[in-house]
C-alpha cells in the first residue's frame, strides 16, 4: 500500500489531527486507498485531516479528483481537509491545472 496514517497534535487545535501520507503516487491506483483512509478518519471523528503528498513523484487526474472528493466528503461531515504538496512537483502541476487550491486549504512545502 502507498499510504500511511498517523495521528498528531497541533498547538492551536484542541483535538488531534490525522495525516494520511501518500508515499510515492497519487493516481488511480491509490484513489481507493485514499477514499478508505478518509472514511476511517471520519469514523474516528478527526476534525482536521491532512493528506500529505509532498513525497509523491507520480500524479494523475484520478488522484487529484480523489483529493477533491475527499474535501467534499469531509466538509459535508463538518470536517476540514488540508492538502500538503511540494512546489515544483507533479502534484503542483495538477493543482495549477485544476485550481483546487481555490477551494481546498493547501500547505506548500518548498522544493529541495
């Protein structure tokens, strides 16, 4: 599997957050795993879920669409999604193409 999930704390958040880390790819193959991980996060009632794609080196529209779907699903439940990615990456190209950063909170990590 291409995903790992970890719980972590942020100083200004009263409850723990969940980080779902995509380790190598954000594509059609990983979309089902992302959907399952987001569903699990909702069952555990994490108010903020981070999807961390900063190490992803392969991305496609299916993977980006799953991020958009995850945002929609979480927001319907009153939860928040933050999408983390690296600048000058394959993911950034898709973010620019789709404009998802206009309606999804993002955190951009500088390129190495």
